[in-house]
C-alpha cells in the first residue's frame, strides 16, 4: 500500500483548508471512527506478523504526521482569525464618543437641593421624619384639637389600625410633625428646615394627593417678627436670584402660629408667564401668596418640650412644587408625577450641576 501517496494528499488538503469547519471535516475524514487512516489501523490486525512489523510503524507515522498537520493548521487558522478581528475592530479615536444615555434630576429634587443650599448658608440644618405619622405629632402637638376640621376623613388619609400607644395613624398632612420631633429630640436653640412629601385627600388640576412641602423653624431666645421678615426676604431673593423681590406681609391665621402672617411677592406677567419681582402695586404687577408663617404658638413650643416663657421662635411653610413651577415655568402640576421622560428631559437638571450660592442655585439644562 502506498502510504506515502495517501499522506501527501492528506497533508496537502489540510494545508489547503482555509476555515476551521473544513479542517474539522478533514479530521473526521482521516482520523474519525470511520476515517481512512483509522481504517488502515484496523487492517493491521489481519496481517501476518512479518507484514505487520513493516506496516505498523508506517501507518502510525502517517497518523502522527496527519494529526500534527491538523493541529498546526488549526493553530494557524485561529491566529489568522484573531488577527483579522483585531485589524477590523480598531477604535477610531478621532470619532466622537458614542453618546451615553443620561438621566436628569427631577425639578422637585433640584428645588429641594436649592432650598437646602440657601438655608444652609443661614445656619439651618435639614431635618427629616416619618411620612406615616400619629395624630398627636401631626395635629394635637400643633394646636389642632380633636374637633379641628383638617382632621376630617375627607381631608386626611387614615390607616385602619391604631399604633401601640392607641394613637390614630395617618399619612402626614404637613412636615410640621418633623419639627415637633426635632424640638423633642434636640431641644433649643434650633434652626431647621423640614422638606418632604405630604398627603391630603385632594385631587384636581392644581392639587395632587401627594405633594411636597418645606417648612422652617427657628427657636431661640428673643426671636421676633423682624427675624422672620429678614429670613424670608433673604430666602426669596436667593431662590428667585433677583434683588428686586418685594414682600407684602398680611395678617392671617394658622393654629400653630400666633400671630400668623401670609407672605405675598410682587410679580408681573411676561408673555403669559408669571415673573416674580417688583412691587405688586407697580403698574402691570400684582401680588401672589408664596408662604405661610408666624411666631410659633406657645402651646406648640410647650408640646415640643420647651418652656414658652424662655424660648420663642418663628416658623414658615410653603409648597415646593409651586415654588418649582414659579421659577422654571411649568404650568401643570400633574405632569410632575406622571413620570414621562420627555417632560423630564425638558424640565430636568444635570446631576453634575449641584446648586451653590456662588455658582447659581438653579441652572436648567
Ligand atoms: C403653608 C403654611 C406654615 C408653619 C407652617 C409650623 C411648624 C411648627 C410650629 C409652627 Cl413645628 N409652625 N409651621 C407655620 C406657619 C405656616 O405653612 O401655607 N404651608 C404650605
């Protein structure tokens, strides 16, 4: 048998295989169970001992050389494939980088950050508390007795069960309970803001059942209305980033403050948009209420564990959502909570743009 010729043909076909699939089918053809060289090996058993001595080494040598050739060709084809991939997958550094999808900061979060920044500069810390409250912290401590209308089922979301102390549980209707908790845990003097979600059973074009409030509380000795007025004026000028903000203080009523004061700012209408600034009495201007405030009622100071003859304070509260709408020009409150990314990419802020008093508290993207 001319094994040399068989070997030559096998080696040249292996050398000519130009992909891994072809090479694998050659391996099966020569060395597989039914392969031609495997067939030769099987014939050895039928030969007489003399012939086997001659043929044996030749067939084994043939199998060895074909097997080595297959391995070498496989290696070469794999190296070539890798080289081709490396050549085609080079990165062109002169091209612009592919755009990474970027989220944006919701206007509510942005405005809360701006408020925290502004009040931090006036020495206020941020206080937080539970959104599920008991009726003592939400109402009683704030001088709102059992008979107060705000406690009614149609205004407040109650839970069916009372807590271990027998108190009724509810979704807080304002952030004031946070300040009661802060007075009780930290004592006086105190300068805090309490921003967060609050809940009322209310739903129409201008009211959502959940909205955002920020309240401020200062407790110290000798605090009076002058401190309140300066603080609110300084805050509003920083927030609206204008020096010509004019305040109008009006007497009002809140159960938790005495006296109570509502704060209006002057604004004008420019292209259908409210622009805050100037006196509300100036031509083309009007007044708009932006804050409720007052000197903390002595019953509330006492509920906070402090002696009202020793400590006085002022407090204020306002809606974060409305402040955001006024500054950034959205006109529908409900869109705030729809979660529409198109609205968010229009009104959202860059996460890298952290509000600072030196750099501007609000810079929309
Ligand atoms: C408004 C008015 C106000 C307060 C909130 C307050 C809190 C404590 C004691 C006294 Cl612990 N007062 N908060 C005071 C006056 C007004 O909010 O229109 N909010 C949306």
